[in-house]
């Protein structure tokens, strides 16, 4: 292994984990069957809002195969599901933080709210018994629409009579007001950022076991961050000592944010596993996923952009109502505030920005982070209003953006972030080139000959990944640190196991992280194994979300690997009878500079574990290092997207003809995985723009899109072949890998590009507004309305 | 799922007898609607009488100017049948667009027609071609078979054995899918047989229906231009998340024009 080889970083290495996934040998939570396995079912509220008058479980308790029936009364001494982020209102008061009981106590607050847990010998026995539970409800009026929740006259929680959780703001309001007063032009926009239902392919599942032998619990669970799950459950809900609870998140089939959070079902199972004395498993059915997985987005927004006569942005004013749903999910308050309002500068040097956010409770499923989390909401409103301003001022949309690009870095925005680096002109000009924008008029003419409309739309997004540093996050309300932990264990033979606190549920850590470590030590890819997802193996971790894994988790691993090399250098110096400073490490070999005296990485590893000739007075044996990495700043990926649509004015059906994505992710470790992440993000962003929309009945609060028959997930044939390119960009300046994160970009940048393209196609008809998802029906209705009013 | 008995008769007579003896039993064809309904708790039959063992109910046969398709023929069999593709390509095309590959390999024409889902495709072809349904005891013309939402002329123990399709000169089916389910938001089947024109619409109402105004216009001249200026009233059409009655009413002549153009192509 001492021969030089080409670096693995930057290579499209095939994913190590795919063999088990494509051969069906992955191990998901539902695959785990423990000895004496029992099963659970939950009784859920059919009402959006009701008082629980009585709950009779007698018949269920006596039913065949039933091992236990539990309700909110049994859990009276157990804590509620905690919220991990505290926001203060502008008047200094803390957000209204109502208890979120594990099982409903005296009231249900959304359809699907769990009321009782049944544990039985089989899923079937548990479900049959669930049907025997007699619940008497006193149905109450429901607050459903976030825009009117405050005035609905019905309170989801007594402590928030007007349903307002907090009213928060960022930016200098006076400066914004005065900039508007002197503006040559003001563009206004009202929009809704549609609520989405995540729909990971693997539904949520948990399997909880209590061991009386050592008075400890093990929870297998579909989680993106097992250590956080353990911490929250131990410290805030069940009071189990943290070292007596092991949380394992094995293979997880997609999360998109929805598996970050601690959910009531998981806590209920852990609690009941000790009462029943049996391991208890629950796997959500798809309809339960629809009703209980935290939803995403759901903002009602008005925005105003002030411009001078040359099209320079003077100020931006935003007012958003953010739907929290019935309870505060783990990170919910952070999403519309810290991850939304602080992104409103986008790629532009707008000097003054003010954003007010009112978070409201409604009788709907809780809302939390979903791929992009706050940043898609910011990008959507910003890129929509910029394009509208361009149309109003008759300036070419890319040109208006160029006039306002930030060009000097570091750049401190008026909403609290400092961008370290970026080159927005580079991604925009490359995107315009790849998209063949000059050929658009000819393509449009061709579409028109076929009776179709064609439009082009743009979006230039910025993203902030890897929320950091912990001290700032804490000042902004985080109740947790936002570092990451890693451990590098070099075995006596020189093979390496790496433990990371981040979690892969599709991202490909086992490959990407191995590329980084293999390069670091000059090893072959197969000599490095990545372990994650088990609190008993991994020292600590904050998990995977916000495109943080490589930027934060990868940096922790690099730090640990550097410690390994530093120690290896000292061992080599001893064995080679040289001073530490004279040892260099290159191509997998420690050598005395300027000589041919050397030791391989494996020889040093062996020496560390067989310390016969070893500087034992100065150095411990072994070769195993931990590191914690707390980033000094967010990372700021950015890019430009161009969408071209063709639509049929007779039916309203729209088709994306071409979609170009040009991103700057800083350094790239595995371009194939990055491309796959962009494709996935684009699919979800285009899904939001054209297909996906969660709808509740405004009166009853019933979920109208409660299955895949009514909620449209994107299918392959809804999407075009994507033209994706990652520019040789601007490496992040403050992490050792120079990486920025790529997991959410596609979902953040694409919705406004799609809607802008549709509005461009429809502009000749006088259509100025289109709600997402822009279904054929909505497009036809917008056209019909515009025709009627002309 | 509830407990239930399962029977697999070996003759049509035996199947009819079983259905007659147990009014709470359900006939099981391809199971693509009934099994999901069962799992969702919408149905709790005492038994399934599985028609899967009845070889007499399968297969496509060309007989003079008509195609006889056994009731237990799967959508995939219809879509891939050389006879259907040659003599009634519009029907092969329709069958190839039902559900997904799994549904097409399990679902059957007889099961679909007996269920009479308001957004199913096959009722469009059967009514749009003026086909005849053969049962264990009689022949039922398409015009009297479809009676309303999930309602047909079938008796409680009556079994569809085959569908007899007359061969038209021209025919086409155009479906505008509901985006999520991809059932027909509106589907239009048109046919020209001799001087007779049929236009059948599925997905738009409680049940498949013919549109006399469109048929009369096309009888005067079978071309898209004949339909110029014709609009449909929205009364009694479906409204849901995916489209209003007005949208469906608008789509009917649009899709009919396209179907006629396709039939002439």
C-alpha cells in the first residue's frame, strides 16, 4: 500500500452499500424480529378536534392475544414529546409551548392523534382489539387554515387562545420602511408555500425491548439521529438513565427530515416494553404515515420588494404565517425562523430586509423540517418576487439578478448570516449556456405550431447547511449542540473502522466517508468500514439533516484521522530512529524525509498494538482516536436553475421539457452520489411545484389527501432527463474538506424555476399568479379566469 | 383483515350455485379492487368465490365481425392479444393504459365491468362500442348494463362470462388521467361503425355515459371539426380535489376531438 495511487476523492466510486440494498439483504427495523416478539397497534382520533369524554378499554383488554392496553391515564407521570428549539417573540416572551402528550389525555387535536396503545401477540390481534375500544368524543370546531387560525375562535391549546405560538422578526424594520418610502418601484406578491407529506418509502417503525437482566432498554427505530432520540427520550420523556437506553437506527429507507424527530409512538413502545415484559414492534401503515409523519412547508406569505430606477434591490419586506400543526414537533419553531427568514438575502446584496413570522397552531398534523426546511420557502418567495419584478420592469430576469448579485466575500447579510464564499455569476452563466437559452425562441415557435405554450423560468438559490456554530445556534434558541462526533479505529492489521454520529438513510456515507478516510491513510476503499446508527457503537452524534453529514460529520472524521497520523508519525519516528519533525506521511507510508527509510501504515498500526519496540513512556499503545467538530459557520452552497415547460392550453397539462441545474457545492468527494442527490432533490422540488399538495377539509380538519390515490408523488415519467452540472466551484473556506452539502439543493432551487416558467408561458394570457402544485386543473382555471377578465 | 372462507369452483355452474347459496359471499376475479377494499375494512364478505380456475372464462376469439373476450382475461392479455391489436387496436391501447404492470397482470375485464368503478377505463370501451355482455344466463347490451355508481344490471349470483365487441371501422380512446391515481379524470371512447357513432365518457360522472350531442354532430361528419363550438353542461358531473365539474365538462369535447383525430389517423 505504499505505492502512490490516484486519489479517491473526486471519483464517481460505486456505492458500497448498494449490494445489500439491491439484493434484498438490508436490515430495516421491520426486519428485526426479537425472541418473544409482541406487536402494537394504536387507536387514533378520527376527529381533528374533540374532548375525550370517556374511553372504555374493558373489551379490548379481554380480547384474544392481548398483552396490554394503555391510554393517556397510564402515562400521566411520563413527560410529553419535547421541543428542541425555543423561539422568543419580539416582545421578549417565550413561545407558547403546550404539552404534547404521548397518548391523548383529555383532548385530541388532529386526525390521527394517538389515544391508546394495544400490545398483542400479533399485529392482527392488536388491530382487532383496537376496534373494541369504545371512545366517546365531544367534537369541537377545528382551526384548520393557518391564515385564519388566529381569528377562528377555537383554541387548539388553552395556553394559546388566539392559536399564536410566537410572533418573531428579524431585520431593521425602520431601515426597510424608509427604503420603501424612497423606492422607484415596488413589486408585491402573495403566495402560499404548499404543505407537503414526506412519504419515505420505508414507513416509520420501532421495536422496543426491556432487559431485566441489566435493567436496560434497546430501541430499534427508523431515525435520522439515534443519539438525539436517546437523549430526548431519556432526559425529557421517560426519565430512563441515558446509559440504560440503547438506540439503534439500522438501515433506514429514506427520511427527508421526517425521521429526525422523536415521535410519541416510539416513546410509548419503550415505556410499554417494560410493563409487558416483551419486545414490542410497530410499523406504520401508509395511511398512518400520511396522518402522523411530520409534514413540511405550509406558509402563507406576503412579500414586497423595493427597487431603484436601475433595478437595484433596496429592501425586502416579508410577512409569513407558518403552520406548526397541532403540537410543536422537535425542531418546528426553528424552521420558519432561523432556517427561513435568515436566508432572505439569497444571492443578492439587498441592504435592508425585514421578516416577521407568526407561527400558529392548527388542528392538523405537526409540521417540521422536510428536505430543505425553511430554505425552500425563502427561495420560493424571493425568486418568485425577483422574476415578477423583472417582468414589471421589463428587464431580462437573469440580468436583473446579475445587477444585484453579491460579488465580494465574506458578505454579511442584513438577516444575520455571513457568507464565506461564492461565485453566483459562474453558476448563472454556465446554467444559461447549458440550457441553451438563446435557442428558446425557436423552441417556443415550434411549440406554438403544435398549439402548445412554452415558457422559461429561472431560480438562483442560496442554501445554508450544517447549522453552526453551537454557540450561535444556542443564542438563537437551539436546545442542543450542533457539532458532530467521529471515531477512527485502526486495527492491528492496518484496516480501519470509522464510527460517525451522522446517519445514512440513502445518502451513501459508507462510500463517501470511506473515500475520505482511504485517501487520508493511502488505503484501498475496501479497507475502510463506516459504522453509524447505534448509540452502543458510536460515541455520540447529532445525526443527519440540513445537508450537514459531510461538512460536519466528515470534518469530525478528518480531525480524528489527523490525530491518528500525528500519533503514527511519533511511532514511526521511534521505529526509524528519527525525530518526529523529520517524518513525513505520503502515499500510505511514513518516511524519514530525504531517505528511503520508511514504515507502511500497516506496520505502524501493528507496532501500536504489539508495542514490543515502542516509546511506551511517551505514548499509549493502540491507534484509536475520537474527535468532535463544531463548525465555525454554516456552509453556503448556491446555484442557478433553468426550467423550460410546455403546456397545453386546452387541458392545462404541463410538461417539463428541460431542466438545467448548475450548482456550486464546493469540493465534491463523489460526483455520482452528488448527482444522485441533486436528481432526488429536483424530483421533490418539481413534485412540490406541479404535483404534491396536502389538503385538509377546512371545516372538519379531515385529511383529504390521505393516500397515494389523492396525494400525487412524482413518478419517473413526470420528470424530464435532468441536465445537472456541478461547477468547479468555490470551496468552503472553514472546513477541512472544503465541502458545502448537496442534499437539499434540488428541492430548494427548483420550485420557483418551475412556477416562473409556467407564468412565463401563461403571461400572454394575462395570468399573473399560480398556486403550487400547479396541476392541470389549476392551470386551466387560471387560464379560464384570465380569459374571462380580459 | 377479517376471517373469511375461500372457494375455488371448477365450473361456472358450481360458481353460480355457490354465489346463490351464500348471498354474503363475493366473486373474486383479479382482486385489484376487492382486495384493497377488504384491507381497508370497506368490505367484509363471508367468503370469496375465486373464478381463477375457470378456463372457459379466458381467452380472446375472433368470430366474424366481432371479438369475444373471456371475462377472466387479464388486461395484459387483452393489451397483448394479436387479434385485439389487429382488429380493435383502440381496445388494446385502452387495456395497456389501465393501472400499472401488476394491476394489468392480475386485473380482469369481467371484474372491472362487474365493479363498474366510475373512473374505470373498460366501461368506456364497452359502451363506446356498443358491446354485449354475456353472463351465465343471458346477454346484456352495454346500453342497459351500466346503471349508476358501482351499479350494474347483474343479478346477485350472476357471473359475466365474456364480452362480445363488434368491430368498428374507426375507434379510439383518449384518457386524461387524474394526476395521483391515474384513473381517468375524464376518458372518452369514440367509435364509428357503419353510420353509427358512439361517444362514451368515463371518469366524469357517477357512471359511464353516452353523449348524444357529440354523437349526432359526428354522425353528420366524423371529423374533429364537426365538434366545433359544442360545449357540455357541467350538471351532474363529478367535482373533487383534482377537477371541478366545469373542468370535466370542458375536457369532454376537447378529448372527443382528440379521440376522433386519433381514430382517423
